[in-house]
C-alpha cells in the first residue's frame, strides 16, 4: 500500500513538472504559489466606489449632503434614501472607463418593461486626485409607482483619495443622487 502511495506521489510530481515546463514553453506564466488576498505582489492602485440613491417617500425635503466623511454611506443616508446601486472598481489607471449595468426585464399587461441602470464613467488620475465624469440612464419605479426615466450627465468632479464620499450629481425632481469616493488599495 505504501509503495502505491509513493508511486502516485511520483506520478503527480512528474505531471506537475511537465505541466510547468509546458506552460513555460507556450509562454504562459507559472506561479509557484498564490497566497489568498494578495496576488498582486503588494502593488497598489486607486479604487473607486460609486453609489446611486433615490429619496424615500416622505423625504422630499431632505437635502443630500455634498460630502459624507463616513465610509458607511448606507448608514449616513439610512431613512432618507434607498440605494439604487453600489459599485466597487479596483486597480484603476488613468483613462479607464467604469461601466455599471443592472437590468430587470418584466412583462406587464402584455408588453415588456425594462428597468435598471446603465452608467459609463471615465476616470482620470493625477497623484491623489481622481476625476470622474460620465453618463447614466436610470429607469425605475418609485414608491408611488411613478415611472422614472432619467438620463444624467455627470460633469467632471475631482475627488481627493481617502477623503470620503463626494456628491457627483443630484436631481431634485426625481430625487436621484450619485456619489463616489476614492481609495488606494491592492490592484
């Protein structure tokens, strides 16, 4: 039985070496070991978080803050607004485009309705400043079953990395707000 185990170990080690040699021959990278949580070798890069909100029924008088210093934006707006989406994008480089899309296709009264979000945000990075701009389209039903079809243009907004959430866009009529914050983390 021990001899069988030793033969299996030998076969597996030879197969592993053959696989590594084959990968090198065909130009594929070989990693000796990968540790959970850090496959970047410690390389750091900017990350951007984007969040969209819609005012809750009865909160029409609520004014979204221009800046939220807390990292917990959900808690900061709790009871005032519901989130439409929250997105985290890591390892950004200057000129990248972040796309956020979330759709629901629904049949009502014999026809289809498409509700959701479609955003494209361009990213420009200079030192510890991240500039975001872009276009979003939001199609949703609010708490009063009012259909909201909102197209929004986000003009360039500068964010200091690690300084909290910045209001990028606000529409008073539909109660929609878009926030973003930047941080540095593993790529």
